C-alpha cells in the first residue's frame, strides 16, 4: 500500500504540475500531501472522501483540496472486479501557494486567490457555470506549454476565486489528526465498508478489521473521522442511494434496499437528514437539472 505522505508530485523544474489520469480505477488509498490539488473527473463513478466529508462522485465533478487535507476518490466496487472493462479518467493539477514566489499571495492583487486557498482547507466542490468554464480551461491547460500555461492557470484560479457556485465539503474547524502510519488502518476500514455496506456491517467487525477492540476503535474513529462509525456507514449508504436515484431508472424502494437499509421508513428519515430532501424530491430535482 502506498504511504500517505509522498514525495512532491511537482517536478523541481516546474511551477505546478498537470497530469492526465487514465486507469482501471482511481487511486484507492486514503492519503494527504503538502500540495493543493485540483481534480476534474472526466470518467468514472464512486465515493468521494474529503476530510470528514463523504459523498458520491461521477463524471464532470471538480474539487479543490488544500494541503494535508485527507482525500480519496474510491471507484465503485465494479471497477475492482477482475473481469471489469471499466476505466476512469481525470485531470489533476498540483500546486503550492508559493508557485510564483514566496510573497506571491501577500500582494493586494492576490487577495481573492488567497481567500480561495484558505477555503480550500475544507475542500471545495464547484458547480454550475463555474464548473463548465473551469472544465474548458483545465482541458486547454492540459495541452498548453511554457508561459502560456502559467497565464492560463492564473485565469483558472481567478475564475475559481471569483465564483460563488461552490460548496465547502469538510466541516468547519476540521483538522487532520492522522499520522502517516495510521492511514493504512483507515484504508482497511474504508475498503471493508465499501465492499460490505449493502449487507449487514457491525462495529465489532470494523474494529476487527482495524485490529482494535470495539471500544478503542469507536473512540479512534470518532477522533479521526470527526463522526461516529454508524454515521459514516449511513453516509456511504445514502451516497450510494443518491447515485442510484440519479443515474438509474429505479424507484425509492429499490434504492433503499440496494443501499443496505432494512426499512423504507428509516431510509426516508436518514436520507432527508443527510441531504435535506426526501428521496423522491431529490430524484426529481436532479432529473430536472439534467433535462
């Protein structure tokens, strides 16, 4: 398993790095690094973890994460099956807050970009017109070279800095309490839950996967995930139900039972608690947005 903290992904002779990713699945490891990361999903579906945020991802999403903010785009289980022909694609940009010099952000003209990077400490998901314009710039950036690439990247940052079409992902005040040596344990727990959430999942089984007592694991998980294990499991199930309601022609009852819930009443209650919508309203809302 890859370590959580890795050598900088930015080449020593570059101000920032732009990489096109195409793999059977996205990096399945929960990790963090010292660079800012802007990630555009071109192809693929799964579950996204940003700090203490959990939610579904699919083609066309754009997220900015700050330094040392733990994150993971975990592709759906089908992508890991041996016979799978599914693939993922994305464009990722790594950069630092001093890529144009140590005092770059201290200048008056950089106020909005500085504020953008401060918000990135919680992770930012962009949408609407901002998402469309940013996607166009990122795809151009992939093929641009030299100083023209720098200018285009600055235009991209300026677009994001002036946008109001975004959502903050991790909770306010979230801090990364993970150490490099602890990420493997959390990776095992994530993998266990994502493989088994459609069936019965217990705290005792998760604790065994983490090689901890139930009491110790419960306390450990709450500290590092900023939520109980039960809430984490519910978020995974709700996220999967959201994907089913949006992308497949199934009814609420099917989404309920295929996401690991035992009763429709509990599903409706939990769904509204996590999304602020009933399943029917949620499905209608996103169907209308895409029509």
